[in-house]
C-alpha cells in the first residue's frame, strides 16, 4: 500500500503545481482585459468570413407555417377565411380576445352599409349534428364581434358543419390533421 501511496503523491504534487502555474497565468491575463482599442476594428473581409451561410438543407420557415388568415377576391366579392384554431379554443365558440382585435381590424375597411356573410365550418371529427351546431355557434360569435364594431352592416350568418371542406379530412384512409385544420374556419364574405 505504501508503494502505491508513494507513486500517487509525486503525481498529485506535479498536477497541483501545473494547476497553480496555469491559474496564475490565467489570472494575469484576466487582470488586464482586452479592449476594442487593443484589437482594432475588423476588416470587411474578416467580417464577411465570420458570417456562416445557412445550411442549404434548412427549410424556409414561412413555407412550413399554416396560414391562419387568407383573403381572396373574385370579381367584386372578397372572402376572408380565418382559421378556427386561432379564433376559438378546442370545442368552444367563444372568440379569443386577440382574435376579436384582428376581426375588428379586418372589418374596418369593409364599405359602409355592406352586406356581410359569415359562414362557419368544421372538420369531420365528431357527430354531424354536433359539428353543424358548433359551426353555427362559431359563425354567430364572429358575427357578434363584427356587429359590435360595425352597426352599419347587414349580417347573414350560417353554419355548414363539415359539409364544405376545402381540404381532405383523410388521406389514403388515414386521418389528415393538416387537412382537418384547414377545414376548421370561419369565412367573412362581402361585396365591394
């Protein structure tokens, strides 16, 4: 045992001495920090060389985000489609506060006295009667926000349940969550 002890003691002593030397050198370097004046300004080449290009395999983030609001104009009719996922919580017809603000902004530019159609839509999950009722309630909730903001407009409100999908609810016999998300929407349509 004493031979092993004798072997470790010089080794630990040498390691401790090396650590003290390194720490001392590090402390001296840390005591006098480098300033911008010491280094000078980098050249344009140095700046250019310090920039890393994005990996060519990186996907465009905007390309992979779901659209929560779209506006289409066909002749004189404009249709604004809003994702129900941003308007309402799951299984709810209460409009979220942030969504109310956006609806108010959207209807501000609608011509005075316009006739506005508000259509609610759901995906195909759940009972047909339940989806019909939910789509009607959601359309009415959005219409109420519009009415509070624009008392001068005429509102026609209708729910379509799952009867007018804009995307498949299933793909190859399997559930399609992206398609279902597109189908959960409220549309605001008007002339002008």
